C-alpha cells in the first residue's frame, strides 16, 4: 500500500512538472500572443532555427492546451503551405504522442484532475474501435485536438494504431489550415477560397460518416 501511495505521489509530481514546463515555455516564448502574425514574426526571428522552434512549440503545446489552430495558421503564414504542412505534421504528431503517453502513464484519476471530465467521452468513443475511430476523429477539424490526445490515452487503443491514425488523420486539416494561414495576406485569392472550401468539406466528414453507417445498418 505504501508503495502504491508513493507511486501515486510520484506520478502527480511528474505531471505537475510537465505542466509547469509547459507554462514556462508559454511565458518564455510569449505564446500568450494569440495573433498568427505575431507568432510568425517571433518564429522567423530565429532564422534557420525557425522550423525547429516551431516544431518544439507544437510538441510541448498540449502541456498548456494552447489552441492548435493558432499554431497551424502561424506555420502556414511563416513557412508557406508545403513546408508549413510538413513542420505542422511533425510537431502535431510529436505533441499528440506526448499527450497520449502522459495520459496513459499517469492514468485517469490524475489526468482528469488536470484536464477535466470531458476526456471520458473520448475514452468511451475509442473503446474497442482503435485505428478507425481515431482516424475519423482526426479528420474532423471541429473536435478538440487535445481531448482526443488525452482521451485516447485513457482508452484501450494501442499506441501503434493511435500514432498511425493520428499522423494520417491530421494531414488533410494541416494542409488546409496551412494554406489558409499562407493566404491571410489576400483573402480574395483563389488559394484562400480553396482553403476555406477544403475546411468546410472536412467539417462534413462526421455527418457523412454517420450517414454511411446508418445506410449500412439499414441494408
């Protein structure tokens, strides 16, 4: 029993250190600035190290629950649609893996204490469905990114299925939002209109998926 209590306290201390690290990074790198333009200028101020700084910020982002959309748009604004998508994919994947690992290691009690009861819903959704469910959830840009990360860690989905489905599933939205961020300077351009259209189509993934499932059950 003593070992169990000691282990529990150690996990809480480690989790606290993770969160404190995230807060320090947010303050140090001025992530309280919610403007993609300001974040873009800040990242580019590091010169050739800019991509690494961007990937690092995206990796630790889940520790402070900073909006992933802001960083994605900033990436497209800073590096363009192609390189921005690549750096986004690397950083977002690493951040998602980190959040999953934290959630799985520290367990439901500790994680829900920090991130709320809403994670239980994602845990139930992913229960027993694994790769397919994570992939569908990732394709829907309106579902909170971090809720999936931490919620999946509380479920029984394997890390392998989670990792592959995550990296594949976030790619379309990463490309769409990086194009959107890159075209901020001209909201009347064909690229901006195409990016918005792509985002809207991705938002229809959920109802389309539910419709197909209902049709299969009926038939």
